[in-house]
């Protein structure tokens, strides 16, 4: 990743993310679109819960993706049961993390840090869908490294 792309979730970072996703998803553009839509939905949801600034365009985009665009995406429709199972587990973990991050217990806050991003398992599920077990295993650690943008201590100190 270049220095210009190193700022988490910046426009340059997103261009690198999208190129990586296309490679990880073996050129399946509908798989990439599915991941990007699900990411925008979850990031907007998180921002709304956290009280962060969200533009009308971001809210409209997330809701249009959730109610219309995903349902018209052929990759999503083909793999919907598997994606829904991963989303269910990821959303449950994220909701638990919201409660655990407020805990006085260091182990519970550490758990919150690790389970808050469980939703990223959706990317692994999509890699499996496009290329099978061996492909998913071949890109899994690279994807995890790419999407990791802060350490526990950085996150803890930002709270």
C-alpha cells in the first residue's frame, strides 16, 4: 500500500481496497459490489449508533443498498444464505462489542475490540464463494492484514 493510500478509509485507500477486492474476488465485480455495499451499510449503521456525522447521501446509499441494490446483485442472490449467516454472526458480535467496550473489565474491552470487526468475515465468505476453500485460505491473512488499521491500545486510548 502506498503512503497516499495509507489513511484508513480515505479516497486513495478505497481505490486500493477496490483493486485488492477485485483481485481477491478473482475478478468477480458483483462480489466486490456486494462487499462494498455491505461495508457501506455497516459503516453507516455504526456511525449512526456512535453519533458520528453522516451525510444524507451516505444514509440514502446505505438504505438503497440494503433494500434494493443487494437484492438485484446476482452474486448476492446466489450466495444470500451464506452471506446472511455471516452477516447475522457479524452483526451480533458488533452489537455485543458496543456493550462490552463500556465495561470496566479490560478483558471485556479487549473482547469488544476483537469482535467489533467480525463482520469482515463476510469478505472471507465471498472469497470462498468465488474460489473455494483453497482460494479463501490463500487470501485470508492478506485480507485481514489489509483491513487492520489500529491496534488495541490505539483503539482503547481513542475511547
